[in-house]
DNA sequence: CGAACAAGTCAACAAGTGTTCACTGAAAGT
DNA sequence: ACTTTCAGTGAACACTTGTTGACTTGTTCG
C-alpha cells in the first residue's frame, strides 16, 4: 500500500529530472500541471502511431503511458473528446507555423511548386504524430473532433487561396474559384501525406515516388488554372 | 433458462419472416447461414452510421444488433478484422458495379464531366453505409483493412485511367501520367463524397454546393490535362 | 507560520470486453 | 429411419473500461 504510493511519486520525480534541472522558472505549480498535460497529449499521440486510432484508445491507456493514475486525467481534460480537441489545436498550430515560415522565406518562382511540395512533405514527416492524428480522425472521430479538423482545413485552404491570389496567371480567378483551386491543392497534398504515413520511413524510393506524383499533380492543377476563366 | 433459449429462436424466426416466405429455394441450411452472415455485416454497417467508427465497435455489439449470441459470430468470421475485410470486398463490389453500368451507357461528351460527377455522387448517397465505411477505415482501420482499401482504390484508379486513355485530348499522356491524372480525379471525387457524408441528407443546398465544387475541380483538371505534355 | 488550494494517489463500482466450452436441435446425408 | 453435421445457444473466464469519492502532500498565499 505504502509501497505503491511511493511508486507514483517516483514516476513524477523521474519526469522532472527528464525535463532537466534547469526548470527553475517561477510558478512551479502551474509548470508541473502543464507538463503532465503535455505528457497526456504526447501519450495519446504515441498510442496512435501504427495500428490504433484515437477513437479506439482508452483513457486508462493514455493515463498509464503518461505515467499517471486514471483519475488524474480528469484534472486536465473532461474526457477523451476534450483531449482530442486539444490535439487538433496542437496539430494545426504546427501547420500554421510552417506556413508562416514558408511565407517569410520567398522562393524563386521558377521551381516554386516543387520546392513547396518538398517543404511540406518534409515537414509532415518531421511532425508525423500530429499529421497521423489528423489523417486518422478527419473522418472517423467524434463529430466534435471531425468538425474542428474540417474547420481548420477550411481555414488553411483560405490562407492558401490568399497566397495564390497575387499570381499573375491567376488574375482571372474570382474568390470562389480561387478557394476551389486551393481546395484541390490542399486535398492533393493531404492525400500524399496520408500515403507517406503508411510507408516505412526507410523506404526512400517509395517516398520519392509519392513525392514526384504529388508534384506532377499540382503542376497539372496550375496548368489547368492558367487556362481557366471564371464566369462572373 | 428455457425461456431465454426460446428468445433466441424467436429472433431467428422473425428474421426469416422479414425476408419473406418465398425463400423456398434449395439449400435451406446454407441459405440461413448466408442470411446470418449478411445480418452481421449489416449490423456492423448500421453501428458505424454517425459517430462511431468500425475500429471502435465491439464484436458483442455487432452480434447483438444482428440478433445473435456473441459466440455465433465465430461461425462466420474469425474476428472483427475478418469482418472488416469482408466489408471492404462488399463495398467495392457495389462501386465496380456502378462503374460497369456507367461504361455501358455512353454519355454525350458535351457535358460528360458534369454527368459523371452527378452519377457518382448520387450513387454514393444511395449506398451511404458502404461509402461511410470506406471513408472511415481508409486511414484509421487495422493495417490489413487499410491495405485492402488502398489496393481497391488503386485498382479503381487504373480502371479510370483505362477509360480515359482513348480521349483525343489525352493523346500525349504516357501510362504513368495517365494514372497520375486518374489518381487526382479519384481523390477529388472521394473528397467530395466524404464531405457529403457529413452533411444532413435534407440539406440539398449544401449538397449542391459540394457538387458544383467537385465539378469545377474536375473540369480544372481536364483543362490542365489538355495542356500537359508527358516527357518520355 | 498556518491555512487553503489542487495535482496527484488508491480503491471500489458497475458494465462491458473477447474467447472458450459443452450443449441442442433442425437440416443433410446415408 | 439413423447418424452426422453444424449454426445456433447459454454460461463462465479473466480482463479492461469510465467514473467517483475520500485521501495525501507539496506549493502558494495571507
């Protein structure tokens, strides 16, 4: 009895040391809470890798991997759906970060498409857990999570549409058609990402194949755009 | 005790009557087995409608909805994954049926795209359960189910590529690029389908919006294809 | 210093899970 | 008519599940 109590405390200690002893910043209480929150979110992302999907993992599993007792979960989230929504925010934060960075580093328009595709796919591989979560929950999660994801993707599409607007070749596009085209690009990129997620990370040949395919598809889209005429 | 036994038999009887008394064809034994098998598959599809996904429903739930005791499940499938694979086959059988029908009824090339899109989306709405299953399991199911779905989609893409080949405007396409383009079309159609699945069936305005969007996207793709040049 | 707060613990709960077992009774085969 | 086959039954198994309540114990605040 006393023994298992100490067990719990030791886990916490370990966690503290892991994060380094430099964490002497103010608000020890809040900081610790935040760390456990992250531990729970990371645990969920970890459990999702491979076979399982978010909707099929249990609160208890998440708690266990996070090194915390099930009851403690409720100090941070009201339930699994709540955790899911937090993960959606988290995942798209990384995505928006990437897009902001990409925007601030203007690429030469010569092979802009190839570079953009490469940048994105590289990024998605580096943040695999987040993108895997999105891919898996986009259609099969609870409706709250699903809607949150869809909202974010719409937002992303609009962002891309805004980035596309200034292009000379796309002068004849009205707002709706621009979003239509951006949606096509986003869908294509997502599809490629989802394919890559299912490929062994070592299989660079297959990854390159998917890569090239996505490039070609987006070039095709731009080719079509150049010939497009929006009717008022 | 005796009471609950009778309960089970009554459920079976009810099922038999539902299906009509005309089922006097030979092989009563096999026919009944097949009916239960279907009942199990239908039960799974039914449970999937709305919030839940296949990976989050239980063998016992499926058995209960099918009006059968859990142990009986094993007379038909070795487990849930087996059922999932059967559902993949089932779902794509309907899809291939549709494509065969579409091919045998040649459309005027004038508004061929609009008609094809309309036909497909109508069909997917009429077979909602199957398409909902595919959409949900495409990325989040067990790897066996996921791979089966991916295989079928690749097959579908190849079929479409073959259908596209004879078009005069696509003369300059080599095989790889033709599949690339077909993949783009398939992705677009799937994305539209998945969007429609999340819309209230009554909301015809929203359905029409998604509809028009998909049409435009595919027209854009064909426009791009007309300008495409495959390099050897 | 002492009180209040709150992130963590343990223990228990009722329900649900997959799977195995010996069984029954109607259809199929002889 | 007699036996075999087998899709179905019910009961039991050893777990896992979400959630609650009473608790401890370090941090924060007055």
